[in-house]
C-alpha cells in the first residue's frame, strides 16, 4: 500500500505512469498496488500530482522474492498422478484463471475499517503464499493462504462488498469472490456450501459459505486469495496492513 504523508488530497497518483485509485486510510491518501509473484522487481517511480499542480516523486524498491518448491500430487478424483491428468489440470487452471480475472470491480471503495479473518479462531495456517507446487513436470504457484478447517466450518466475509462470483470450478471447487471496490477482491475456495447468491451486498462478518474439500485438494481446508488489480498477493501481508495480524501456527 502506498501512503501519501502530509497532505489530505491529491489530483492524481501514478506508479510508473499508471494511475492508481486512491482512498483515505487513517486520515491519509492511500492506494493499493499488487506485484506479481514472478513479475518485475527493481525501482518503480511513484508520482503524486497535488491540487495546485505541483508534482512530488518518490521511488519504490521492490525486491525479488525467493520461491520455494515442494511436491504435490493430483488426487484420484482428478485423475491421479498421470501425464494426462497433469495436462488436464494445467489446461483447466488456465481457463479458471481467465474466469477469475474477468470478475468485475466497483469504481468506488466498498469496504470500511479493518479486514477480519475469513474463519474464526483458532487459526492454523497449513500452506502459505508464494511457493511452487511441483506436479509432475509442471510448476504451479500457490497464490494464497490455506487455513485448516473441517468440512462445514463457517466462512465469513472479510469486509463489506458485493458477491461477484459464486460457482463451482473443477480445480478451485466451490468458489466465492467478493468485490470490495477499487480492484480489491477476496477469493474463498474449496467450499462445501454457498450461503450467498450472486450480486448480493454483504457486510463484514456475514456468513458467505462453509469450508469443504471440493476441487483440487488432498484434504478439507479453506484457500484464501486476495487480488489487487487482478494480481494475487500475500494474504498475510495484506492482513498486517489492512486487517488483524495472522498468528501463524502452521504444522
């Protein structure tokens, strides 16, 4: 998140020439940006144009992230560990990614205050964001955080927003996507049940579904992805900035 200190309004805010959507957070002009896990790194130019036409520039340094690799097999329900199942997995992941990337967003900020966790305590994180799952000859990035949860555990909206996506996907299972505006989406995967219809406005803490083991999973859990401008970011880092801190208890 970019925060502009010392002023309360700006005419525009850009990152490498691309205009960012701004909002007020903690009384300061702010903007959310996402950097792809495997994307560019280095120095990025931030430029704010003030109301009087003056411009202020700063550089944002983005470092390269270490990407760990761990093996992950394909469950029998999706064909098992065969070359044919691997190819089907890759092909359908691409198609499902296109569907998720096409989910619309409001031009207005829809959330208020801090984001909450999608499930209630106790929290156990079983898989973190940012490593590659080696599946046969393919490498699949894990762009989310997995929470241990028995089938039927209530899943809650992390903040207010609109249900923009609610359907079954072969690999991601039953999936709900909430739009919080300004390009910010929270994505809840592998659900056993839907509790909200498409297009519904929901409040923070509202029940939106129940956890399950649908899709490409080896056991029941909740996979949470957070996307900014179509880019999946680290949910734990997001929560450190805009929500409650996640206490890791991964085993």
